[in-house]
C-alpha cells in the first residue's frame, strides 16, 4: 500500500516538474527532442488516476502553446488509436 502511494506521488511530482519546464519555449522544445515519440507522456496518460491524466493534458497543452510546429507530434499521439480509444471508451 505504501509503495502504491509512493509511486503515485512520484508520478505527480514528475508531472509537476514537466509542467514547469514545458511553460518555456526552450523547455517544450527540450521535452520534444528528448522524448520524440512521447512514449513517457503516453505512460502518464494510461495511468488510471484522474489527477495524473489531468496533469498530462496540462503538460501537453503547455508544450503546444503558441507553436504550430510543436503541435504535430502531440496531435498524432492524441488521434492515434491507443489514446483515442482510451479517452472515448464507453
């Protein structure tokens, strides 16, 4: 039980760190260059906790803010079958 709470806290802390970094253009570019296929962000979205999903969406929103260039890859991620089914399942 303690391990689960600890893991949840680590996800939350990691998302907060990503959110702070993604607010600056250089940080958003850095996130996209480091995690080009957004695999790590996808792992956050697939978590079942609402706060983690909300935090992930906030990070994605910060990454694409004010940049058409940075919108392409996250948009492909969201419209891909895995994430699309996750958000719109029954």
